[in-house]
C-alpha cells in the first residue's frame, strides 16, 4: 500500500506534471490558430487580396507542425493515465470514460476529416468548401478543449457523483458536466488559446518587420492582430478575476495557497484582509516567515468589499493543505504576464493612432517590435503557470475532497517510476526539438516560396470552357503530374 508523500507518489506527480506541461505547449495554439486561419481565409475570399492568402498558407505550415506535436504528446499523456494513475483511472471510469468518449466522437473523429480537407484540399475542393473545412477544424478543436476542461474541472469541483464501491457513479450528468469550476474555467482556457495564437501572429510579424523581410505584408497582419488583442487581453483579465472568486468559494484551500493566505483572522480578532506581494512560507506550512503585505487588497480582489472575509489555511487540517510556494508565485507570474500583454496591445494601438503603423515607421520603434517578439513566448509561460496553479493548488487531492492523490497512483517501485519518467522526458524533448527545427525552417523560408492562389484555383479566360473542375476546385490538369527534375 502506498503512503502519502512517499517517493513513488512524488515521482508519479512529477512525471505527469512533465507530460502535461509539455503537451499543453501545443494544444492551445492549435485551438487558437485554427480560428485565426479561418479569419485569414475569409479575409482573402471577401477581398480577393492575395496577401491574406499568402499569410494564411504561411501560418498554416506552423499550424501543421504544432498540430503534429500536439497529437504525439497527447497519445503519451493518454498512456500515462493508465501507467501512472491506474487506480484513479479505474475509479473515475464511469465519468471520464464517457467524457473522453464524447471527445473522441464529437472532436477527434470530426477534426480528423476536416483537417485533411484543410491541409490537402487546396485546389482540390472549392474555395468555399475549403473555408468550411477550416471553420470545422476550429470548431472541433474547441469541442476537444471543452471536453478536456469538463473532465479537469470536475476534478476541481466534482459535482453530480457519488463515490460508491470504489467507483465514481454519476447521479446527475448536467451537474457533473456543467460543474462549478467549468463555468469559468473553460472560457478562461479558450480565451488563453486565442490570446496565445494572436501573440504568435504578432511576434512572428514583428520579427519579419525587424528583419525587413516582407515587412509591408506582415505589417498588414500586425494591425488587426494588435487591435484584436486590445479586446481579448482585458477580457481574459476579467474572466481570470471571476474564476479566482469562484475558486475562493469552491476550492478555498487552493485560493489560500495562491495568495499565501494562512490566517483568516489577525491576532486581534479582525478579519485578515492583507494581500501579499511577496511571501516566504515557513517549513511547517502554517505561516509566512516573511511577507510584504498590502492591507484590504485581498478582500477587494476576492469579495469586492473593503473588509470581506477570505478563508485562510488555518481553517483546514494540516494534512489537507496544498504546498504554497508554486501556486503562490506561479499565480503572480500569470497575472503579471496578463497585464504586460495588455500593455503591449495598448502600446501598439497607441502607435497606430499616431499614424506610425507602417513598416518604415515601425522600424524606428525597435523596442516595441522586440517587446512584441518577446511577448510571443509569454502566453506559453502564463498557461504553464496557470496550469501549475490549478493542479498543485488542488493537492493533496486528485479529485477534490473525495480521492487523495496517493490513492490514485499506480503501485510501482521507485525504479519503475524512474524508468517511465526518463522515457517520457526523452520522448517529449525529441518532439519539442523536432517541432522547433521545422518551425525555424518555415520561418527562415518565409512567404517567398508560396505560389499565387491562381496556380491552384484556375480561373478560365473569357470564352474558355470551364473544364478542369475537381470537386468544385479549379486544379490545373498538370497539378498531379510527378516531377522528373533530376536536380531534386
């Protein structure tokens, strides 16, 4: 029998943390970028502007690499459930099995067909059908995210179930699916995906402008991207604040860890309203050895009142308290990044209002462009920090208040745990390295090798018979001929 806080439990947690952290590098951009590719395609169809087509085809290459890495790391994560958390997988089977089955049917199978049309359908189906396929890739990836957040949010607020005979039996599917944490947790994650993809668009565009490569083309993309971020960034901050207040009600131990809030009341009996800018938790996890505290801010943030009570760690047994270090600082890093990204969006739109948003003028503001390039990496860190806050803040529970983590861990020796951990580390690093190798090649090539759309969608000359239609597309008869160029 495994005991809490033993080496096998710790290694299982670290292993799964590594797997999920590497997987979550890819899936958010797949979700967000699929919608942005659809927007680029619609812009091309509506305006006929070839520049939107070129941008679409360029970023589609990045999307395909990212999608492949997400699939590869997702398969290993599915394996890890059974290998590392066998008892948990068995116990939650009546709920998780259905939810992941819904994801397979309504997202994976759905997405698989349309992504084939999106990637390989250029010139083989009509423009409208291709745009329809791209739309469905965005919708199916969103459905996939929804079902995954249903499952994970249920672990945070397990509504609609009873634990009977070692199994979580569903008593109310609506309550289980639309659980308390999901209501704001899913929008928070989906908007994070969109914000991430927008900043990747902005960062890549800024890099090309800095290098003076197709600068006018990427300036055209940077304008609407920063305008969209001016809307998306504050929405994300608002949703995050609302989710935080929901966590305060449904997972008070997690909120207390995020805020390093140990004592509900001060020694004089008054409500502890202080918010810690910096805190060093002590070894016993029952207080802070040092903290820089601002009075009333915690109450304002969590209750929107001056002296509202926020439940502290001391209201719960020591064995039910999560560690504070990671949730406390990861949460602050996430929030700081969110506000910095909003500032970058404001900066860009301020330059636009001043009429300094053409390629030549932007190169006179290199620090702005460098800041945008740097900001392309920050949403990844913010998503990491948010996920770590979410998962570590739930500890010591794998299903909050119903199943402790050590009860869900597979019974393996330390040697077996290390074997799987090392294997997953090697695999994830190979995928990560390969993806970045191909990313760098795509960015190095740029857009110059992208052929005009007329080479795929042929428009007959006046009086020419409209032949050569293939599934509604306009593929030239020579499109499928093999190349016999000996120089290749």
